[in-house]
């Protein structure tokens, strides 16, 4: 009996310890950067917020690539990325639409 083991392609590529370790190191460095900028207190507030926001965005993409292993190398990988982008667009529309409605209601009730 010859059993064929069909590997299911989730579009995430092979698991490699080096990718996980490099992702962890990058996340720790970005966290320490934000922590240092806040604790040093030498920058103006707007610069601190900019550094924290930039580090958070970079850490988000590091986690997407290293831990969720999102890529566009395969057809399934491209589909995963498109689904993620679609979800982000829908969530953005819902959140911004809700904020717009709340602002509009507040403005119209106060004036």
C-alpha cells in the first residue's frame, strides 16, 4: 500500500526557526527603542509620539511577515494577503464611518 501524503498549501511557506528568532529580535529591539525614547525624555512630545507610532507600525509588519509568514510567493499566499487587505479596508471603513457619525451627531446636537 502506497499512501501519498498530500501537503496542504496554506501559502505561508516553510517554518524556519531563523525567521522566528529574527522576528523576535526585531520586535524586542523596536520595543526597547520606544521604551528608551519615552524614558530618556529628551525629545519633544510630538517626536516621541512619532517614534512610538513608527515603531508600532514596523513591529506590526515584522509580526505579519515573520510570525504569520504572510507572503506573495504562491497563489494561496497572494490570496491570504488580499483577504488581509480586504479585511483592513472594511475595518477602516467601519471605524472611520462610526467616528464620522459620532462627530456629526455631536456637532448637530450642540449647534
